[in-house]
C-alpha cells in the first residue's frame, strides 16, 4: 500500500482514536469493580493488628451506648468470689449460743444474813457449751400460780453469758421488812425456770430446790433480781 501524506494523517488519527477508546474502557471497568477502603479507615486506632473478633466491631455503636460493655463486665465480675457465695459462709452459718436451762445449769439457793430477808440463787453451767442467762429467773414458791415479780432496776446492761463452769447470781427478797405484803405462807420448795431469749416466757425444764431450814415465810411483796455476774451485785438491793 502506498502511503501519502493524507493517508499518514488518517492512520495517525485512527491510532489516537483507538488509544482513547481503550483508555475509556479501562476507566469504566475500574468504576464497576469498586476501590477497596484503606485499612486505617476500617479499624480506627487498631494499629493494623487485624479486625476485631466480636460482631459488635462490624456495626459501629452509637455514641454513649454502653449496654454491650456492661453485659460483658457483669459476666466477668460475677465469678466465684461474688457476694452470694461469700455470704453462704458468713457468721449466719455458725451455731448460735442457746439460752440456759435447767438441763445444763445447776441451781442452788442459800439464805444470807445481809440484806435482811434475802436468798441468793447461784446458777452454774455444768454443760460443755456456753449459754445465755436471759433476764431474771421465773420463781415458783411451792405450787404458786404466778411467778415472782422481777426487780426492774436490777436489769444489767448486757446479757450474762455463762461459759462451762461459770456462774450467774440472782438475789431474792422473800418478804419485805415492813411486812407490807399480804397472803403470807411458808413455802417448802422453790421452783426455778430460765427465761427464753424473747423474754416472754420460760424455756427448758425447771429446777426444784428445797428451801433452807425447813421452809421460808414469803408473801406478795417478794421479788427477784435479774441475773448478775457476781454475788455482790445480786445482793445490792
């Protein structure tokens, strides 16, 4: 084929046009495929260590939304050292000290010279465990229907606790010196019962004691102190 100046221009123009068409096609293909996002933008502040393993990282949480974080934290902190487990081994599982009763406490009665018309009760723990001597003893002179009055002003600040071998004491005024009482009679025995923790009645078996010198003359003026830690305290009134 013979090339003329005109032919040469046509060939050059065609080459330029073909190159332009080829470039346009490449650009269109690139737009259809889409460009990958920069790694830094897909995981801000991650240091490029790979994508998070949890699904929460794929869905950005709203600002201030901590519900998922709280749930995870609760599972991590609710282990074996939680309060519910520790509470099962607390002081509530220890056996409480029981009230003293006639079953493990030996009671004796003694007539004293001073104060006048007084008896002294001594309660000694003969058991193997401590017990509480609550309030005052319930006294029955022979088969009397009502218990002897408690002397309120003798109430101690704390409950008397008896370890094995220890004793508590109570003073008994069996007849007033001015003979102001009534319904006097001579009692031969004295029944002693221990108070329960609630203070609304007695608990355990009674101790039945013979009164000294063949009996004691008593009347409605009689009273008994609360349990005391020493004999001198019991005979103060």
